[in-house]
């Protein structure tokens, strides 16, 4: 079964707020059942109902999960406990606050869990970051963007802080069991879930890719949506009409990409990955559980990326695959 999509709110107004939010995401992914696909910008927000308490940092994460809603709530509560959350029964400062805002189209109204989360539509510090990750998310019959537009006041400050992805340079690829990644300049499979996660993860980033991979990306209608590109090619004239920057090597491309101040995503093909392996901090890998026919292969990475930081199984009766985040 494909993974379920859920939205989690993160907040902190006690101690090292940013570090605690980052650690919460890391702990959630390390469980083996949750994959982060998109995280909003970080907003600073007054501590509502807490008197003179320090302001909150707030964000929203879109995740894919194999957990049901109640188990996802349990994962959030356990993560809060591990990060020293103290529950006093009153509105009080906290090291970390994690809430399940929405879980697909699921509706719940139990003592433990209400979905969608109550009062989303009244809270700018929840609505604005939701709109960052999915403005079309429907909450009680209206989109998040429509609810935000309806608010009388939005009193938030965008902070120039980096929450996710955890590395500034990331490789991302889907790789078959026999290490095939392409055939005739195209993907050798049709996996809507994997492609959707790729599009969500790379939104807001700078994509470094070879000419053939870039020309394949043009088939995606939203290819330009909040993405920058640096195309590694010896034929810059072949992509000149698209207004993207070019470079002669991956190293040169990274010098250009880092100046954007965005997360960098290395997106193929074979030689680009080969040059990028020693230069990348994380590898976002989709492992396809079968051998396929192809003409393009992913290079050996086992000696460079030895640590599994996230791993979630997905697929159906016909095809099994696994989403993994690898670190050095």
C-alpha cells in the first residue's frame, strides 16, 4: 500500500528552539515508519496565552507514513518526551510541541485525537506554514490558502533559519536492484508515489543535473515551480532557450548552486552522480525491489553512505520499494 500523507505542526519556545525542532524531525524519521517530504519556512510567533514567555518558532512538516493516525500521534508524544517536554496541564513554555494537524482525508473526533486538528483555521502560526507546504490542503471544506486569506490578521515573522533538509547538498535517486536508473533518457518505471515525493522534496531547492536528465524534467508540467536549475553540460546551447544556468562540472555547478542559498539536490544522470558522491551530505534513495532493463546505472555508493537515517517500506502486490535517507 502507498504511504499515507500527514501534516505535523512543530513549535518550540524554550531552550535552543531550532535545534529541538530539527532533532524532533530526526527522531521521527529514525523510527522507520515516517518520511519527511516537505517542511515549511520557520516563523516566529508570540506565545499566545503565556504572558511574558519567549516567542515560539513554528513550522509544519508534510510526512509520508505507514502508521495509522493514532500510532502517528503516539510517535509525536514519544518524541516530545524524549526532548524533555513537561506537561503541566496549563498553557506553558515547552521545549517541543508536536501536533498531528491532518491525515489524508481522515476525520476523527475522539478523546485522544481530532482530525483535522481543531482551530487550524483560526491560527496564523499553523495556517501560514501549511500554505507553504500544501496550499490546496482541504480543511473542513476549504483550502488552507482560502482559510489564510480569510484571517483578519497574520502576525508572524519569517526567520532566516534552516530546518530541513538536514544537509545543504543532497543526492536523490530511484535505483533498481541491479542499479539501473534509466533507459533511453527516461525512467524505466512509473511510480507516482516516488515522483510525487521527489517533486515535494526538491520544491524550493536548486537542482543540479545533466542535460539529458534536465530535458526529461521538462516533461513535468510543474518543473519550474519554485525550483532553480544548474545543468552540467558541454553543450550549453542545447538548453539555452530554457533560461537555466550551466556548468562544465558538478564541482562548478555546486559553486553556482550554493550562491542561491537554497538546498541543493543532485538529480542525475550517471556521471553526475559519480562526481557528486564525495560532495554530498545525504543520499535520498528509493530502492526499487526488482531488476530492470536499462542503459544507465547508479555508481557504487556503499563506501560513502554507510548510515541509514530513515527507512520506510512502500509499494503494492506487484512492486515493492523502500524510501531511505542515508548519511555518511
